C-alpha cells in the first residue's frame, strides 16, 4: 500500500510539473501563471462512523497546512471558462483526539480549485479538492493497538474538498473562510479499514506574488464553440485488497491475515461530451476479484510443529462480477474529476454490496491516452479497494442534426 500511494504522489508531481511547463497556446506558457503561497488552519470533528470513533468522548481534530501553487491570470480562454482555476501542492500536519492510538500524521497532497460564483467585486465563492498520502499513523495491531479499527496501515490516502469564500484584503493578501470534508483510509489494502471521516471549519491566509491589480478588468478570450459528441473510453484497472475472514471453527486468532488478493477490471464507457466542462454517460464494468469466495484457516504443520495460515481461493466463476454504471466527469485543465454509481448484474463477491460507487482523478498523459487513480466503495463510505487504471479515448463525431442526417444518408438503402 505504501508503494501504491507513493507512486500516486510521484505521478501527481509529474503531472503538476508538466502542467507548469505545458503550453497554453502557441505563444504563452504556464510559467506566466500567478504564484501564491498560503497558510490554512482547520478545526473539526471526526464523524462517528465506526465503533472506535463512537467510543471516544470528544472525537475532534485540528490541522495546519502550508500550500504553494499557481493561479490563472485570464490570458487564455480556459482561465475564464473554468472559473480562474488554480492548483499546487500542500503539506499538512494534523492532531487527533487520541494521539496514543492514532499517532501524529502528516500528509503530502496535490490540490486544484475554481471559482463557483462572483459574490461581489472583492468576494468569490470557491471550490477546492485535494488528493494525496498521509504518513506516521499508528495502525491497528492485535496486541499493541487493538481498538483502532479505523486504520490498518501506517500510510493512508488523504482526500477531500472545501467550499469557501475568498475575500480580497488588498493587492497581495486574501482570506478564505469555509467548510471542508476529508477522509483518511488505505482503501482496504490492509484491514481493518473503517476509515476516518472529518468535517471542519477552515481559515486560510493567501499571499499572491505579482498579482495584476487590473486582472478583474481584463476580458478573457472567448472559449471556442464545442460540438456535442460521444467519446468512447476503454480502461484496464489494476489493484489488490484484503479480506475479513471468519474465526469460528477456523482456528484463526484474528479475522485479519496478511494476504493481498489481486483485483483486475475492464471498463467500456461511452461518454457524451456536452461541452468543454462536463462529460456524462454509462459504462459496463467487468471485474475479477481474487478474494471472492476465498476461505482461510490456521493449520498445524506436522513436520515442524508450527501453525500456519492457509488460504483457499473460491471457484473462478465466483470471482467474476459484471456491473453497469452511470458516470459523470468534471473536466478541468490537466485534471478531470469523475464519479460513478453502479450496480452489479452478476454479483461475484457476496460480501460486497450490489451497489457500488467510484470516485477518482483522471489525467491525460498523451493524446488520447490517460491514467486514473480512484477508489471503489459501497454505502458511499466503505472502501472496497483503491486502484490504478490505464485508458484510451476514441473521440467520436459531433451529435448535431446535420451530422446525424449525413450519417443516415451513408447507410445502405437509406433515402430521405
């Protein structure tokens, strides 16, 4: 799990570096973006979503973050069309209600935000999301830390978002106040993994380098007209997960054993590109889950007199699931954010719910080739696994009436 999360951060850092050096058009480059640095404070509560949190008297947390990034300057049409987007990297330090059982974690993350609404000349309503990795946790241990069923790994995913108001104090300084939600878990790569879910109030002081005082008066170039079309996405998903086993009549001292099961998936998804901001559509998800139907027990080896954990996989057919999903994608410069809601028609893993949810980040690496990093869950809260995928987009033609009529005319024996 640690390698998977570190690889995620490495990819995000490559993408961020690429973004800063990518060309906006034939004459302008990303280094003309406006740099900024900010300091954020959070105070909040941990939601009582598992027995460990429910047993605490005051499940609160606080955190501070130092962030560095680049903001748009209205010198290209994407700046206006995407709500003056910004992005960067951050370092967060957190303190939880139970340091003894949770530790003193810190996180490295990438963030991206945009303006939702201009409330006044000096005040804006903004949205920001972030994704990264957190370290220095004290995870579950059956001997030393048996109560912490929230986290099973020392390294965990850190993901969330904020909605806040941005008020311009003067030429350099802004102040942000808002509400945020965040989540820590390892995506069931190591069990137990009930996760931590937080809601917090945020205050942030933002310093802008070389901000143009006349930026709000600049008329950004008009965005190009986009014909509605259908794009066809093909994805290969790769992951692994652990499983909770029965201890009754298995001689297992704990339902959690150190065994990772492979998970592979194939997805085909026609997506309607309504404009340059949104895509929506449906998909077919074929999944192979090695943990489905697996059983485990502890057995004495007569040769050496020691006990070992044994695992037997289920039937191959029981490892296969087939689902359909509705999908939505919010397209931003460099990144896209996607969310899927699906239901298994063929349900292989009976321990998982038939309904499933997927959320993640999509990055185009070259031309139509893209990669994603996401998490699949059930009940909108219980992680099944985190995954990587590699995909390819075949871009379809426009869905205009003129185009459809032209397509019909080309069909054999068709006459208008």
